[in-house]
C-alpha cells in the first residue's frame, strides 16, 4: 500500500516492481525462481484485480478506500481495510513464507497481519520522515514515530544506503537488524549504446529531478555561471506544456536571467523513463546536487549510460558515485567551487573518458536488478526459520549369518537400480 501506483514512475514503485520481477525469474533452465505476489491498493477502478508482472511474479490489487490516487495523509484512514484484505488472502493456502513491506504505510498493515500469523516480516522504508523534514518537506506528524516502531518490530530492515541505515540506528532500530541493499538499474534500457536526442555544440550538463524546488537545480544554474562553455538541460517538474505556469520553473528562469545564463538553460519538463536514456547519452556530465534526499536512481541511470556524475554526498550518492573513479563528490552549498570543478573536468577529456568507462562498468556490475534481488533474497533467508533436520531412521540390526546368506544368494548378473536424486 503506497502513495504511488505500482505501474507508476515513483522510486518506490519502480524498486518494488523490478525486485519482484528479478526474484520471480528462473535461476536456470532447470531451476525456477521465487513465487512473488505484490499487494497494492487499487487506485484505478478499471484495473484488473490480479495481473502478471513477469515469470513467477504477480500483482494483486486490494480494495481499500476509493479507487484513485490518494495523498499520504489520507491513506492512513484505509490501513485497516488494506490489512483485512491481506489477512483474507493470506489465510489457509495463501499464507506466505515471508512478508516484505515497502514504505511505512504498507508497513503498518503488513506488520500487524504478519505478527498475527507468525510470518517473518521485513521492512524497506524508502525514505524517512526525519530526512524529509530536514529537506523542508511536510511529513505526517505520526510518521517518524511509526517508522521507528515498524523498524523495531521487523525481523530485518533493508536500508537503501549507508546514510539511511545510520538514521535508522539513531531512531532506535537495532543495527543488527539492518542490511544495506541499494537500488538497482535496468542495464538493458539504460545503456551507453542507443538513440540520442539532438544537441548543439556546447558540452551538455544534465539534471534529472522530480522536485525542481529541492535546491539541486538552483545550485546547478549557479554553477553554470562558472562553466561558460557548457549548457544545462533540466528534466523534471511538470509536463512540458505546463512549464510556463509552474512557480518553481518561473523562479529558476529568473535566477538564470540574473546570472546571464538563461540562453544556456533548457527546461524539458517531466520526461517518461523510456526517453531518459536518449537525453543522458547527450550529456558529458550528470549533476546530482540535491542537498538532502536525492533520487537514488538518477546517478545509477546516468552511470549506466556512461555518464560521469558530479554529486553531493547526500543519501545514496555517497555509496553509488565513487569519488575520483566514476565521478566527483562536491559540497552542495558551494556553487562557485562546483562550477570550477565542472569547467576543469570538461577540459580533461582523458579523465572524463576514464570516468565514463568506470561509471558504466560499476552501474552494470554492482547495481543490476538481478544482483540486488539476490541480496534481498539472502536477507529473506536470514529471517526464515531453519528447516527441520530430516529424521534418521536406524537400520534394523542384522545377524552376521543373515548377511552371509543374503550375499551367497545374490546373482552376480543382477543389476541394482540407481537411487533417484
């Protein structure tokens, strides 16, 4: 149960969908994958109750509240209905071996039902209230307390990065319960080779941001003033046809005019994920400069397309971007220093090329969804009860004379059938 539909482009929805698909895929020709069912709240009355995500993975939509997207504060009113739906489906033969809740609201429902049924329960927060509040975003007043309670109740908590793991510990979740399992990237879709958008003669910097007001885009525009040969393409915010009426875009355009870089800043609006690789392949550098809670997917997707990343050390940036190998870490509150770093790096073609090779290699090898799913599955195994030892039935004692008689009566031509394994 989440604020975004499983078919949407919200980070949590993407992660849940791709993990389910990777877990369900056959391991080999003679070994099936896991059987995965993703339960989500119905947000579209026309959507089927059950649909296939891939081999071994399905999504089950539960009626809990009106069949439309709801803001986070309204979802709490329907947690009980969602929990009742889980209880009904998990009774009898539908009882799962392990329950993995994504997001704090889904965690509330799943935690209660899993405890009733004595099923191991795991929790992935996908962002924490304390981090949201630090970034100046509103959070439900009960969220911080409930996230801590869910984390302490869970058999294991899967943090998306080291910074999130450390925050969970400060909230009172025992460190022994926490495993860091990062986000992944679709290496087939986000790849170095493929179609690209048209571009001009300037070196292109790219920012991809769901929230244009989070500070990262403004910092990029200020840094651009100190990289005179570059242009900045900004993807995110409202749809392209709505850019003119968006207050965040208006403020950013005024900032660009004040800094005399308006002719080098391109606002592209919100782009579908299928189009993002075409933009990223035109970039010399990707900028991930959000000061508090950057998207965990953007640096990975840029790296997978062979684009070095200049990033703050916030959130998952510190884990995914290797400073001096796949890009550079920069202080988020120093746009002048960032701009000079960009200008210097754009002038070092050999260094930039080395970063690009290392970035693509790291994204495809360390952050493939199959590898992230395997790490997730290992966490499941840790919380499952041990399988009972097979009962050993002692063989009946046989007299020595009986053994001799049996051996003498056996034919040397008789073939003993092999045991099936």
